[in-house]
């Protein structure tokens, strides 16, 4: 067994989650209780669950070493490059986070829903938001984004291209409307969570769910910003110039 770093040796599983809530999903995956049973060390928790501590430590180390991406000058990017970035970074994040966040908010609803009605509404609203975003991203990936790439290719090759849906303004208008709906849901969830502030005495699962919701909202706002304020205006201009 690998020697545990002094800091890790002194940390309980619950404290590790408190310092970096992303570790909660890893502990959940391995069946380690970070909530009510979170007052023990990682070494003890791994022994209880017969988990290879080296394996889980490597995963936890990767989480600790994750870096927050710096702001990029997306305005200078090629449009097909920007589309790939949105899919690879933001769409991938949403697809992965949907299942993780659902699991946590639904768990809080199951345990506390009878006494705290707002957690039930938070869970229901997130479930609806996640479902709508799945449909939304599918339409972008199957219809809108491939056509954007066709327009970019047409410009490079000095060719013309026609859309089966008329102007690209039509699908963009639908995407903008759906972005507004998602923003409204996020605003309601933020109000229901009182700016993602867990109630006094909230268990670790409850606290983690609020941190996950806050991260989800922050990512989605960046995601929508890239499309609404950079990708869509530029592609409308490109289509206009090609038609001219």
C-alpha cells in the first residue's frame, strides 16, 4: 500500500469532500460514505469497503490538480473550432453532470422532501432542466452545428450552400428561446437554494448538491454566453456575406 501523504492522513473523508466537493462523486462511485460516516480517514474507509487505496488516491490526485481554464479570446477562433470546443467542453460537461447532479438532488429530496418542500421543487426543476438541455444539445449537434461547419467550409472553398431549414436565423431563434428558458430555470433554482447556501445543519450530501448546482449554473452561463454572444452573431454574419 502506498504511503499516505501527511495531510491526507489527517483528513477525514468528510473533510476531503468539504475542501473539494468534486470528490463526493468519486466516493459515491466506490461506495464510501462521506456523509454520516464521513468522520473516518480515507485509509479506514478503503479498508471497510475493500477498495484499493492507490487507485482511489490517483483519481483524487487528478481532481486536486485540475486547473480552471483561463479566459480565451474566443472572438478570434475559427467558427468550426469554436463549435468543437462547445461540444467537447460544455456539452460533455452537461451530459456528465446531469446524471451526477440528479443523483444528489434526488437523494436530498428523498431524505428531506417531506420536511423541506423547496428541496423537492429544486430536484423536480433540475430534472426538467436536464431533460430539456439533452434535447437542446442533440438538436445543436445533429442539425445546427453541422450546418455551421458547412458554411465555414463553403467560405474557405468559395462555394455556396443552402440550408434545408431556410436561413440559419430559424434554428438560432429556437436555440435562443431555449437558452432563455434554461436561464429562467437556473434563476428559480438559485432562488430556491438561496444563492446555493445550504440550510444550517445540512448533511454533506445536501451541501454537495448545492455546490454541484452552483458549478452547473456557472458552466451553463459560460456555455450560453459563447453561443448567444459569439457563435450565433458571427455565423449570421457569415451566412449573410455568403448570400451576398
